[in-house]
């Protein structure tokens, strides 16, 4: 009841924090998707690079988020930039990995047929490879998005805004309703993203 | 040659990580600016590192002790109806951000080490539980059937067949959980449980880069170390 | 016309060249089958023609032009390509798959659509039904048909086919082979066809190139191959029943005898027919109607025993009838199946042409048998 009261009273604040949170995640995801797909595609043409890039992404993922923010903070300063940069780095691995393995998993006969028919590498990439890996990349995007919704909450500490502010303010004021509201809205956001992206994944899925 | 190199790697990676940790600490402590120098002394570094390790180890070991048996139990045929429900709860639980979990338990149990351990424990329970269940379910029924047909008793099938076969998947879950715990433990600072997060948080509020970097470097190296160690265990046992 | 001149392919890290100094001339409008055991270099040879593999030495000319001087992409767009695994693009519809090369060549949309429907019809798939399906919805045989249609989409003068019917069951394979031969009879493409199956080679090839260890062992039309294999290796590859295989290559028409079994018009009476019986070697007469279509047979005993009636009333239909375009092997099977010494031969329209007899078959293959014994 108290919680309900809190939420209805602070509704405009919560809404704008949610907007910030969503924007933070979306900006990071858009950059991570473009960067990750380009990187993932590029390393399929250069095997030693693939190992290095995947290993590096793996390490980036293990780095604790507070440490990541801490490392980037002196470089990019307090605020939005550091938050987005850290989120991009975290989101990179699932996208790069799925792009790379997706392309590697394409039936070699399909690629041979395409090449033998006279499609150039650019045509093969654009018309065959990329459309074929959409479902796999979508799965990676989903994993990454759900993950960084949670990490974005911590980004509030370095001034990147978003629903994490409710939690941090709640902790410092020892306000349970505020913490609860933050936790609930962040979780709900993660679940929403998960469901929407699952739906997209399903729609772009290819019957094989 | 290749195998030799691999064995060398087993020793090399922890040594490199340790060396990096020590040299980073020494560098930052020795070059601390006056404002940070009071905090950034060796006993303090060891203390927060110890707290961090304690947080991670206690919560992880308790999580393994609870989640593995629970995962085995819900994989038994008798629990078939409830298993999907538990899976659903686990899946939703994993979308709750770690910060929210810590904060929530703070409102229930107050500040301090025990609250942090409890939150970490509950949070790391999920991946282990999920992987234990998945690992047990991944075993083909024909294998169990064959074991039963050869006259093995249920507990023997579990210890000789099922657990060894499910081991890599369970191990992967433990690895995920421990790495998450190392990361989440840096947040424990917010609820007064100490750990390497203390350096990062204080460093950020005091704007002392060397303090931030000491905490960040040590926690990152710790996470990479555990990840590497458990990845090795996953493959070699 | 495709000409291979001293073509050699040496893969790095291998002791022996995969293709060793190959010289070949593939005439326009014919099917040239490359056949041999696995690793003999047949697929490598084929892939050098569309430059999926570049030759280490030697030159390949298409219509007199050195392929090395043509842009590889441009070269491939004018050469149809079918592989055993087909490699249909799983995310595209059947129509989009077939349209790949025309689209790449920038054909106008309606021309592409028209061409897709034309090709689907050609390979025996109803356009309305299959146009918008995905490859996963098709059976293996249907996918192979789409593969062939896709290769022919931009009407390339040359087709490369690597075991194109290798992945389907034997019955489907035979049907696809026959259909393809019919299509080829209209299209007259220059086709390089790779297979390890000597029977398929004999059936499909106008010319067969037998390869071993990267070298051309024999290059000849199937008939010549069967009657005079160049060496023991070719003989073994062809198998012990070469004679019977040769029967596959000869049309019934070529062994037709019109003098051994006379036909009687169906309105003649049995008495009149009996007089003609003397001209028949088998004591049987063929009964034909006014249009000379075969309607049945009458046996000698029937004519003797019956009262005077038109032969049409006592004529009996018989299964041992074959079309003039069928092979002698089919005629032989029919004879063995019916336990008969002869089969009646009719034209496509059903007109009675004469017979093929067991004797005439033996006569034809006698030469080979002599050689085999020797």
C-alpha cells in the first residue's frame, strides 16, 4: 500500500527516470549492435583476429561493472558518456560472438552455391550471410539488452541517470519504498525488453 | 608442444594476474596523492581484498551447497510438475538487477556484511540451480535406462552416471555465479559491507583516480582469475 | 565450346597435383561427364572452369576466350552451377532463389517473374503452388529441381553440375535424370557433369571423360567406351556387365525388324489372317486398326480353332509392347518379364513398327561378347 502510494505520488519522476533508463540502454545497444556486427563479420575473414577479439570481449564481460565504471570515469568524466561507454563494452560480447558463430555456422554448400553462381563477396554478405544470421544475432541482442538494463542501474552512481537513482537515493535515505520502486521498475523493464525481443527473434526466425 | 603450452598456461595466467595485481597496487600506493594516501596503505588494501574474498567465497560456497542438491531434487521425476514453475521463477529472478537485490535486502535486514552475503548467496543461487537442473535433464533417458538395466541402484546411478555427466554444465553455472559474485560484491560497499567497492566508491566521491584504479584493477583481476580458474576446472575434471 | 589446355592444379602441401596436365575439348551443346573415383580430380577440374579454383598452370578457353582474362564474377554469372548439396538459400523463397542471378544481372522485375514461372514449369513444379514456398517445405527431389532451375535462370550457355542428383533416392534420381535429359534435348546447353557413378555417366553423357589421379584416362562417347575401354582401369570401372550397359545406349529403333511379324488389319477375317501366319516367325500376328495403331495380337492356335470371324474379335492385348525411343535394355527386361521371344515396337503415337527379338539383340552384342571372352 505504502509502495503504491509512493509510486503514484512520484509518478512523473519515475516516468522520466524510466525514459532516461530506456534511452541509455537503447543508445548503448544501437552502438553495440553496429560495432558488434561489423566486428563479428570482420573477424570471420581473419581467424587469428577472431580468437583475440572473442577473448577480449570475454574478459570485458567478467570485469565487475563498478570496476568498469571506475576505470572509464577518469577518462570520460562523470555522467552519461561513461555510462553509455561501459554499457557498450558489456553488450559487445554477445553481439560479436553470435555474429561470428552465426556466420561460421552457415551451411558451406549455401556459400559455395552463391559463389559459384557469380555473387561477389559483398552480395553474398548482404543477401545471404546477414539475412541468415538475423535470428542468432537477435538472440545475442536479447541477452545483451537484458544484461545492460541491470548494469545501467549501477550507472546512476556515476551520474548517468536512470532508475538506478531511485535505488541509490533510497539507500542513502534509507527509504524502502524508493528502493522497492526502483527495483521493481528496473526488473519490469528487463522483462519487457526480454519479451519484446523474444517476439522479434521469433518473427525473424527461419524455419530450417 | 601444444599440450605443454597449455599446461604452461595453467600456471602462467594466475601468475600474470597476480603480478599485475601486485604491481598495480604497489604503483598506486607508492604514487598516492596526499588526499588518498591516508586510505591507500597496504593494510587497508589487504583488508578490503580480504573482505571481498570472504564475501565471494562464503556466498558462493553456500550457494553451491544449496543449489546443487536443490537442482538434483527438482530434476527427479517426482518433481516434474513443479520444475517449470521453479525454472520460471529463476528466469525472472535473474532479470532483477544485482543492485536491486542488494538494496532490497538492506531494507529488510539492515546494513552490513551478513546482509550482503545473504543477497549474494540468493543471487548466485539462480545460475547454479538452473545449470544443475539443465545438466541433469541433458542426460539421455537411455543412459539411465541402461544403468538401471545393469542393476545399478538409484544412488549409484546418481553418483556414478548422472553427476559426472552433468558436471561440466553444473561447473559452468558455478563459474557464472562466482564471476557475478565478484562483480556484485563491489556493490556491497553501498550497504556497508566493505570489499574492494569501498575503494571505488570512496575514490569516485573524493575524485581520487588512484583509489578508483586500485579497487577497479584488483576486482577486475579477481574476476578474471576466478573465471579462468573455473573454466579450467570445467574442462579438466 | 570449352577447351582445356595443359591444365594443372597443384594444391599447396600436397605431393601430387590434383589435376595433372589435362587437355580436353568439350563440344558445344553436349553433356560431358567427368567420372572417376574420389580424389581423381574431377571436381577440381570442374571448379577450374568457373574459377572457383584457379589453375596452377595451363589455360581454359570458353568460345576461344581465355577465362583468366575474364572477371571471375562476370564469368560465373554466365555459367550455371549446381552442386550435390544444392545450397538453396534457406531464407529466400523458391522464386527468390531462382531469381538470384537475373537480379544480380539487373533484369527488370517483370521479366524475372516471368522467367521464374517459366523455369518452375520447365522443371515440373507448378509456379502458383511453389513460388512463395521456402526450401525447407520441399522434398529432396523438388529441391534438386529448384537447384537446376536456379542454375538455368539467366539462360547461361554453360552448366556445371557436381553430382546434382547424388543426394536423392534411386527412384527419384532416375526420374530427375530422365527429366533433365528431356530439358537438355530442348536447351542444348554445354554441360560439364561430375559424378562417381559410372551408370549415371553412361546414361547422361554425350561424352565421358574418365579420370584417375588427376589425369584423363579415356575420353570417348559412352558407346565407344563400353565397346573398347582403353585399359584395365577403365574396364574395371565400367564393371563386368558392360554388354548389358551398352544395351542402355541403343534405341529400340536401331534394332527394329519389320519383316518378322506381319500386321493384319482388324477387319480381316480369321481365315484370311491364317494365310499371313506363314510370314510370321513366332506364329503370332499383330492386329492393327485403320490408323495402323496396334490393338492386340492373335496366336496361330486361335486362328485354327475359331470359326470365321473378324480378327478383331479374337485378338488379345499383350504387355510386350515398347516404344521405338526406348532402349534395348528396356526391351530386354520386357522380354524377360513376359517370357517372350520378342517385343512389338510402336511409335509414340501408337503406330505399329515391327519387333525386336531376342535373336537380334544377341546379334548386336555378339561382337562385345567375343571380345570379353578373348
